[in-house]
C-alpha cells in the first residue's frame, strides 16, 4: 500500500500511503498485546495447541473459549484487525471525500483489483486467526473425540469435515462483522484514530 501510493507520483496517493503507515504502526502494538494475553495464558505460539486447549467445558456445559475469559482482549483484537485491514471506519488511507481514492487513485484494471484482493485476503486471514485464538477454532459442543483427555483426536473422517465446516462458519461470522461495521459506522477522523490507538487501546 505504501509503495504503491508513493510510486504512482500523485500527492493524494502519497498522503494515503503515509496514513496507511501511521495506521499500521499504531495498531500493531495493541494487536500484539491482545494476542499476547492468550500466548501468556497457554505458553505456546502454536495455534493448533491453543485451539486444542480450548476444547473442554467449564461447569460441564460452557465452552472454554478465550472470548469468555478474555473478552477485553477479544474486543481489542477485533478493533485492531479492522484497522490493520484498512476497513471502515478506519479506511483513512483511501478516504474518497478527502483523498479522491487514496493510495489506489492512479490504478485501474488488474492492479486496482490486486489491492482489493490483498485487502480481502487480509480480512479472511485475520478472521481465521481470531477464530483460532478466541473462539476455539474447530471446537463446538458435541464435536469432541472419544478420549476425554484428548478431545481433539478422532478417527472419524465425517467429524473432521464437520469441524472444518464449523471453523469456516465461525470465520464467515467474523467477516460478517467486518461488513456490518462498514455499513453501520461513519469514518473516523485521522486524529480520532490515532487517539484511539495510543490513548485508549494501548493503556487498556
């Protein structure tokens, strides 16, 4: 985004690239801190192990997903992945009312499509990571294996397919939140976005 905005030799595109840089640097910090809460809890960076450790229940019926024990970290993570993907209300890098189209003003055809492909790929990837960190990944009541000590292990191909479908549905729900927020909230001002990161999310 930054190099694309600079290379098109347009002042609006260059400003969009600079805004994207400030946005990315600001929201990387709270994004890392919110993920760090989960890593400290489980002591591993392995997403499969993090998902497997959520595959049990509290009081016998409440799924032990991290969204229930770390709701604040989840909300921070959700806000930050919106900002990292340059999605509304954080889309200051392409603000049409101020910067014509921002970093992709001078691009058309396939190059323009690649910018949007990258944006949507980022949305899908961060949504999948969010599901793994906070929503138990494949886990859903009734999908545990036969061994209570290792609920992730199963010999059933059908159960594996159902688990993949559960993970896919959870990811689609997070993507739906992206779309819902885009059509619900107006774009923030640049100073509001910076204040939210440095004066609110990081101290929290």
